[in-house]
C-alpha cells in the first residue's frame, strides 16, 4: 500500500490538471481561509470534505477527539498562526458521532498515552456523571454529544479569548 501512494498521487495530480489546468497555480495562491477547524484525527472526517470547502478555504488542526489542551503547543501554534497570520474569521471545534476518543474517555479501561490526552474529557464526564447518573452520562458521551461538545466549545472560546487579549495587549505595548 505504501508503495502505491506516489503512483496514486501522480494519477490524482494528472487528473486534477486535466480537469482544471490552473488548479495548482490557483491553490498555491489561495491560502486565505476564513475558518480555523479543530477536528478529530479520524480519517473519516476530513474538514474540507465535510464542510464542502476547497483546499485553502479552511486551516485545519486535528488530534484524537478534537481536544483543546491549554498546554498543547501544536494547537496553540496553529491557533496563533491562524489568527495572526491568516486572519481567520471563525474558529470551529468540531466533534463527530462515533468518535473513538470520546468513547475511550468514558470507559474505565487503560489506553496508555491516550489516557493523559483524554483526561480533559474524563474530568467533566465524571463531574456530570454524579448529576446525571453514570449510565445516562456515558450514553450521552458515547453518542459524541453534550458534555464533550460543551467542554470543547468552552475551552476553545477561552483559549481564543485569551489569545485575542494577549495579542491586543502586545500590540498596545508596541504602540506606546
């Protein structure tokens, strides 16, 4: 399979060029996305495909269960670049049904390194489990809904808000 990738890429490139001769020239100049998409690494949910956007119209960061960690330098660097360099207008934190990461976060099974990564989902799941009842909370999470989405949206807004404030303060410092 790995040996097939260069041939598949060549065939795709030739087909794209045949269908639209200026495709690659246009794409090279297009990096002006309106959206920064924080999505799951799941190979079934590519951001531009599920959003109906062409390459270059969405700047993407993906990780297991689309988690926003305040100490994730990869995410924070991508966020900073999206806001400061690309001037994106919207930030989307997008989960999906059947997310293996969200499911793993609700199970009491060891997953190695993923345990550390999934902890920010597990903490609110435990908190909500007391109020909602363990079974109901697990059912909600397994469907990729409520707590996980709520946590991701709140933390995404908090990080973006914090970044905007830091950037504004830094700009103010330079003005004086």
